[in-house]
C-alpha cells in the first residue's frame, strides 16, 4: 500500500484518531475542506440524535506545516463531544467502583456485530463490541478520504456521490449524469438528484420512524478525470475493481457493491453490454498542450489522456481491472440499520432467556452519509493507485511522472 490510513477510537470514547501515510510532500492541505466533508457526513434526513450533539471538526497533530504536507505521517483527531456523558462508562482507567448506570449490553441486536463479536472476543458486556463496531468510526475515514481527495484534485480528479434508491423506492435506480449530480444543492435532505423522488423517500423514512423500523438503500459514487491505466490485469490483488469492492464493502452495513451496470449486465447479451471502441484525431492532451508543468489544469482533455473512447459506459470505467479513461461508477447497497426502536427477537447472553434486542439511540437511515463515506473510500483507493503508478516523494516529482505518462499515452 502506497497511501494508507489507520483509524482508532470508540463511538463514545474520548475521540477518533487516524494516521495517514503516503501523502507526497508539498501537497496543500485544506483543513476547511476536510471539515466540510465531515459536515456532509453528518447530514441527511433520518439521522439520529447523536448528530445534534456532534459538530465534527478535525485537528491535525502532525505531518502538515504551514498548510502543506511534509511527506511524514499525518496524525489527526476528531473529538467525540458526547464523551462527557460517557466518561465513567468508557474510562480507560480501571474503576474503583462500578458506574451508577454501567450501560452493559447483554441483549444482542440481530444484524449487528454484538453477538458474533462477544463470542469471538469472549466478553460478556457487548458494549465492548458495539463501541468499535459503530459507524461513528467512519468520521475518521471521511477525514482521511478528504486528504486523498485533495491529492486527486491536484491531478484534476473529482469524486461525487448521490442517493439512487431509499428502501424500495424508486423501483429502478435513479440514473443521472455527472452534471446533474454536481447540481444537487448541498442542503438537499437526501443528496438526491430528483427532488420529487426525494420527497417520496422522505415520506418512507417518516413511515419507518412511526413504525419503529429502519431503511437501507443504494448510493452511487463517481470519479471523473482519471487517467487510463490505474489498476492492473496482471494479478488478482492488483485488479482495481477488486480493490474498490473491498473498500466499499468495508463500510458499515454495505452488503453489495456494483461497478457500472454490473447487475443488469449479467442478464443481457454481450452485444448489449460491451462498450464499443472509437478513435478520434489526437486531442490537445496527446500533444501535451493542455497539461504542462506550470498549468493548474492537470486533467487530460478526453478519455483519460487517450484518443480512444467509448460512446457508452456500461462497464463503469473499468475493463480488466484497469481504468479505461471513462467515468468510474460504483454503487454501494446498504442494509437497514440494525438498531430498531421496535426490537427484534433476541436472547439475553447471561440468562439465556428470550428477550427483545437492546435499543440504543440510532438513525432511521444513513444512506446519504454512506455515500459520503463511499466517496472517502473510493478517494483512498484511487489515491493509492496514483501513488503506486506515479510514485515520487514530492508533489512536483509525482506531477512530472504523471506528465511523462500522459505523453506516452498520447503517442499510443
Ligand atoms: C454514528 C454515531 C452513532 C450512531 C450511528 C452512527 O452514535 P450513537 O450510537 O451515539 O447514537 O448514531 O451508529 C450506528 C448506526 C450504529 O449502528 O452503531 C455516526 O457518527 O455516524
């Protein structure tokens, strides 16, 4: 791994922390932009009470000086404001006496890590599991992903997400262009590009709330401006679709990942699926005219620096595990959140008696937030690919390597 990050922190512990490695020296780091991503992750109709307590902001502790990366590990932290209410329950010190309300959890929630985690780690207080299994951890991922996005932006690569289905609605996934997705207002309640469908989704969330239930859905993440040639066909572990699927599936509650029209394509004939190849006169990028070292526009003119292109993109920008210069399109399928106000059947792990699953404050749905996290994870995977392919210790060196590669693509 060339660009990597590690997170630590429990949902109601003191803070989330992360260490990001592989950021080239000289990359400008915009803290306000990281905070904007954190804010976006907290939005979305159907979020729970915790989001009213937290205003997630990042503090950078190392690796950045005067607004620029040093090339050393970047350590960051996000405070858990809710910790003040959990100090004794979550204390790292051994306590002389039990807290008045120890908030032990002994009734595992179906669908959560509670029971399998408790059995595996041999703990009888399932809070030991749920605190780290909580999706609160994704705030740290979003901060790391925001740094990855800043590296990608230095090469003209952009990432966006939108919600394409909430619960069962609409029946077919919403399909929109990059421009239509870019036009979604930041205060859109569900980050949905169809305002009418969004209102219908809100009604579904209200109904689920009244019923004490939860909802899942589908988000789509897009990346634009990628060069041809990230990833590789040569080894299973280098195939970019595999790396992306792993990263998206690692997000809490994501149970399926689709690249391009992968699901629908399985039921079509080959002639209806594969994107035919065309070629046009060498573009400005092939001549190296619009990407020079002094330019701030690092984006190749069309189709990822190549003069070959497709008129359709059912493959979602990847062929043979390699980017083909078209827009990358990835969908994440999220199951409904497993903490239900109207609890499911469970068993108390101490008494072994049948009982309702534990209820903790939670969200009705978090699909828009999952989209923001999907952006962060895709940004991380792509930043790693860019570091792997273009190397360099400084951003300048990486830029030079990138230009030289675009030059060779232009001659192909
Ligand atoms: C979350 C914080 C959590 C939950 C949610 C996501 O906070 P709390 O448990 O204090 O309400 O709202 O976590 C879950 C959905 C889960 O299953 O644990 C966050 O910051 O995103």
